[in-house]
């Protein structure tokens, strides 16, 4: 699994050593630059798979290895330099910085320039293109240069290899991002399947439209005619009362198409401080940019609500937040789902940009009966006197409320010797749900 990494480390060590030989022995500078042979085996390991997805030229590959080395051998560069400077001392030509905790040399853009270009001004300038915003390193968020203080050379910023690529290249897997102020979103999953969901035929039809996009959007984007006329990504609005299947539908779409679904925690995103909401959202969008995640904004009114007339500086900046969101949502290449209790709460500028608007109404009596039936436990018997038809006709509950009632009734049954669900268990569960909804 790691043979390619080991061979690449030897390869990079020889490249750095050759550059230092040429630097300290000026006679060698008359010879053209050359690179040692490198063979990356098709072993199905992390590095092999990475290079299949991201074909690199030799210079790009060297940059990738330089960015990875501090995570593998903290003193990689120092050990090579010590051969030529055994007494130590500064070597500014090679660039490099010290980290807050890391004791070794962290490579910078200047390190790349020195190793790949030496003293050639033309080549040093050419190397800067690998760190431009239009290079795929940046566009795919693989690596970038750390910003420097105003007035300092941009190439003196250290090379930052994105943590997910560090994990992939060293561990062969990428862990899901942890919920934190830096990433205010939680991954949502479900053990249920589409048969557990009871929806109106019209809603199911729009869900099928989303499924078609998820399955065929790559082929559509590859068409030279239609691709020029399409906006990136797909945007859907789910609206309806709580508990009617909006979150479950998002989870099932992710499950069917093997895509991770992240629900954005609006309490961590929306800020009273000017500009902070955009920063919080940018952390999510930037992280999700090339992952093909599904982003699910629950209770989206707080972020995507109607813009107000400008009567104060706060209104001005609030409207700027909405304008920023409009642009960011349009630029996102994947599926974005906004969920709201009411369609009219969403700003019309967003409404016009949705590819699909799905209504999740409260279930009618027939749908409630189907939900009751799907919530009957498989291993806990129900007393013959229990009539779920009566409950379905009498009480207008959402699907999640019915699930809560049956969970309560099942626990009551399991707490008794006969372990059978009785009418009283369900009635008491209904009372609890009505109290929660202030209807009792």
C-alpha cells in the first residue's frame, strides 16, 4: 500500500539533493535540469488512485510530495541541507518556515521555486502558476499557499496540503469532518428505505426528477451544447409542516446514490455580527465544493428569508448576506436542499432559482393509516382490540409524530410481562404528542 510513497520519497530526496549540488557547485549549473526516473506502480493504493483521478506533470508531482513530506518525515529537508551546511545556519534561498508546534522546516512557495527553478528568473516566475486560483490544485482544494502579511512575498507562504488529502495519501481513507465552529454541519444518515416513506404522488414525481439529475447530471454536463446553457448544480425547496418527511427524503437520496448528506446547523451559522454569517457559510461551501455532498439547510427561513427594505445599516448588510447566498448557491456544483415550513417565507430571488419545489403536506387519513401500519413493530404483538384505523381517522398527526407514539407504546408493552401493545399504550402516546403540540 505504501510502496509508491516510499519510492516517491527516495525520488524527492534525490531531486532536492541534485538542486543543492548544482547550487553549491556552480560548474554543474551549465548542465540542463533533469529528473531521476520514477515509476508509480498501479497497485490500487491511495497514491495510485489519486494520480489516476488527478494526472500530474512531473513538477506538480514534486510540489505534491513537498507538501506531503512534513506529515511523513518532519526533518526531511533539514537532513538533506545538513550535508551541504554541516554547521547549520540560515539558507534563505531555499525558503521554508517554522510552524507553531512543528520543529522542522515547512516548505513554502519559495522552496518549490528553488527546487524546480534554481536561479532561473523565467522559471521561477513560471512556477507561480501552480499556485494561481485557476490551477486545479486550488480549484479542487488540494493544496494552496498560506496567505502572508501585507507587503511580504506571496511565495513565502507555506504550502498547505488539505487535510483530507493528507488522510487519503497516508491512511487510504478520509474521515468525515467533525461538527465544530469551523464546520457547522452534521452528517445525517438513515436506516430506513423508500418503502418507509409515505408521500403524495405529486411529491414523489418531483423526487424522481431529483433522482434523474443525480444519476445523469455528469452525462448532461458533458454535452457540448446543453452544458453551456445550464447552471451548475441542482437546487430544491422542500416545504411543509415538521415531521412530514423532508429530512428523511434528503437522507434517502444520499443513501440511494452513495452521497454524504450534511445538515447545516443554522444556530452555528447565522451571526448578529456583520460579515460573520458569510464567513461561516463559506467554510461549509468551500469544504463541500468538490465532494458531491448533498447540503441540507433545515429551517432555511433564517438564512434564505425575504429581504427587507433598507432602513438601517443592519438591513443593508442583511440584504448583502442574501445576495451572497444567491451567488454561492448558484455556484455550488452539487445538490442543495432548502427545507422550510412555508414556501412563502423564502425570498423570491431564491424561488426563481430552484429546479424543483416539493410540497410535503400533512398526510390525509389514508396516508396516516399507511404510516401507522409501517410503524407496527415486527416482534411486539398488538392486542386484537387495537384499531389503528380509528387512530388514523381521528388524529391528524405527521409521520414523525406517529413514529413517536408507536415507540412509546412499544416501550410500555416491553415493560410488562405480557409484552403486548394495548389501546391504553397508544392513547397515552397520543396524549403526549398532543401536549407537545399544545393541542391537549
